C-alpha cells in the first residue's frame, strides 16, 4: 500500500533524493506512462520510475529526444490517461514547438512537464529559467520548496492538469533535485484507466481557423486558473506584524526560513509556489509594507510581477531583488547570499573555497584516443566544432572549438566550412547526441554538399548523464531487447560520401585510415567505436613507467590520460590506470 513495508507513520518515511521523491509522487498520482531524455539534473527521476514500473506496471521510456518525448506523453494524455515528460531545462527548448501548441489543444488525461533547471550551470550550457516558458505557454507551473513538497506537488499536479485541461509544469532546480530529505509517502491506490482516444478535430487539429478559436479558449482559462491558484495550499503566508516582508519562491524559502529562525528576523514571509502568482494574496501582503525582499532561483520572474502589483496597491514600496541589483542575477541562491542581504553584511564567504579541480575524461576513456588521433591527422590548426557530452571535455586538449547545443557541432561546422577553405573542419558528436539531434544536421550537410568531416564518438551509451541506453545499443529503458540502429549504415543512408570506422585504442591503424580520409573531399563520417570503460568494465594489466628508459620527452602526456603525470623529470602512472594501452 505504501511503496514501503508497514503502515505506521515511521515505516512510511523514506530518506530520498529530490528526484526520487518526484518519482514517488508520480506513482501516487497514478501515472500510466513516462517519457524522458536523460539530462542532469533530471535523470534520476526516470531511473527511479524504471524501478517502480516493475512493481506497478506503468510504461517508462527513454526517448530519442525531448520533442519526441513530449509528443508521446501528449498522445497518452489524449487517450485519457495520465502521463509525464521529464527533461532538463534546455530540453524544453527542443520540446517547445509541441509544448506551446499543446496548450491550445488542451489535454484530456493529466499531462505533467517535469523540468529541472540548473542555476550556476553546474552541468549545462546555460542558466535559462523554465518559468518563462510557463508564462509564454499560458500554462500553470508549480515550484516546490522542499523534497517533501516536490513529491506532494507532483501528485497534486495531475488533478490540476485535468481540472484546467492544460499541461502543468513542475519546476525543480539542481539543489532540490540532488538534495536528500525525509519524505512521508501516502497510501497508494494504484489503478489504470479504461479510456480511449476520442476524435475531436476542431480541438486537436491546429489549422489556422482552429488555432484562432483555441487561443480564445486558452485566454478564457487564465481567469479560472488565477482564481484557483488563490486557494492553492502551496502559496503560504506567514502573517508576522511587520512593515518589512520577504517573498520567496522554490528552494530559496528554505534559506530564508533557516535564517529567520536563527536570527529571529521579524519580517513577514510569503512563499510563492505557483505561476501564475496569487495576485490577490500578494496584493494584500505588500499593501502596507515599506520594504520587500524577493529571493528566487533564476530570472526575476516573481519580482517582475511584484513591481506590477505594487504599482497599483503600494507605489512607494521599496523592492530589494535582482532587478534592484542587490541580489545576484547570475548563479544560484544560497543561505550565505540571503544572509548577507537580509542582515546587510558585506558580500563575503564564511568558508575557504575548495581548490579548483579541472574536470577530465576517465583513465582509459576512448575519447582520449580519438582526440589524440584527430590532432595527429588533422593538425592543431584544424577547426573542431563540438557538441554536448563527455567529449566536451576535449576543450582541455585543445580539440573542441565550439559547443552550443545538442547537434550543433555538425551545423556549425557546415557553416564554418563554407568559408574556411584552407583549414580542415572536423565536427565532433557523440552517439546518443547524434541520434538526438545530429541526424537532420547530417542530412542537411549532405543535401547542401558540405565539405567537412564528421566524427561520431560511439561509446555505446549515454555516458555523461549516467549510462542510459539509446537507439544504437539494442536495449530499452527497462532492459528489453530491441532493434540496434547501425550508425555506419545510417550515416550512408543520410548521404555521407564516405564512412570509416576506427578503434580509438588502435592508434597507429586509426591514424593511417584517417590520413586517407583527410586527403579526400566531400562529406566524410568517421565512427570511432569503442565502449565506454564503465560499460565494458574490463581492466587490463596496469602499466608502469621504466624510470631508467624514460627520457622525460612528455610524449605520453599528449594522450591527456589523468592516470599519467609528470614528476621530477619523469612520467609516472598512478593506480587509476585501467590498462587500456593507448599510451
């Protein structure tokens, strides 16, 4: 009944990661299908759902990209069943075309968009705020302030989606997704619905005439949503008599709450848990205040609305936030930042920063061999447009020159190659990224006769996000066998003039093959095929340096293996060596 053994309160408590709690919330809400593309900090939600699906029998899928994931979840919703689509913030860019229009058509079964934002860009190429999409798409958004609330909100969000007839976004951030806390689980009465798709072309087919009508319906829903939001239990007011107030959203609430208790701060507190904001409650809250502090992760989305509300109910209100310049506009919030602002301290750190640790590829990573081979063949003057994945760390070796978004390496390279006729252009992309966004780029390069080299680093997994499967490995999210898409055949079908397969561990043979590739023209694809060392899980005989023969030439360091270092004029191999033999 409880997803855990026993039935009393303590037995029903679990110490969970934020993402795990979200997964439990989805099950409490009777999810029937989940679709996702892996991406930090969201991946663990689906990993936990895979585990829970074996108990409850709902469907879980790693999709080829976020757009496909969204459309599949939307399709499930149209059958009247509850579905979720899970992604990191930049994944919503990929899904945005389907997302925006799905608000026009509306949904039948509850449809949740679980988006994990990454303030400070811990593992992302930007810090975009997904709440902007909720505003643009005119759909409700819930933002939890704790791991417990994340679980509860997700379960509740299904009913909100069905009540409004709209997709509902739930926004997490890295500090929430990757925090742990005690979570109380509810009794599970899991059941599947017996519903089916019903034709309604006037609502579901977005030709211009229907789109115009649907927008009017969507706009009419906004008033109903705003009224409903006013009574939402996640918008909480702490009515302390004070002419100073603090408005928080998301995880920032925990920082403020802790500081209020620690220093006995008398300011009144308002926790915002939704978009749209509860305008009536907020108007009442700020009406008689002299000063307001606003703390939120990402853009000043809440703060902007406070300025609008204040203009009519309290024009003289002093607002301290990101727009006033007193709260940092970049990075993530922290208890230290909030403390400095509330207590008027000079910006300072109460701890010594950790020494910088440059991220590196693992010892034995086949990408290290690929990078070495590419530099030897094409030279340091070649241009290497890159992509998103472990191989972005090639920046440390001087072999990644650009990194924009998934799939962009090929398109960026095609553009550069149009005007850089004397320098080789070698685009680098991973296998999972190629399936996600590289295939249209390759077809476009072929169709428009680009003269460039495309290197697909095929390590047989989606390594950076936790070794999830993809269409090139022959297994699904739940471990079932399926079709294994052959990258070499796919590249040829997409129009490549030449496809060459190399083994990054066989350096001399690979260099020989690629010299032939370099001497030809046209669209050339190189598939560097060797499983990630964590997938292969094989360790060879560890190497060591013969100190008497070592000349200190540093040639072995060019492979950029983190197991090899240089000390007192000699190379040295650490215990991290896995015996790959590339050096």
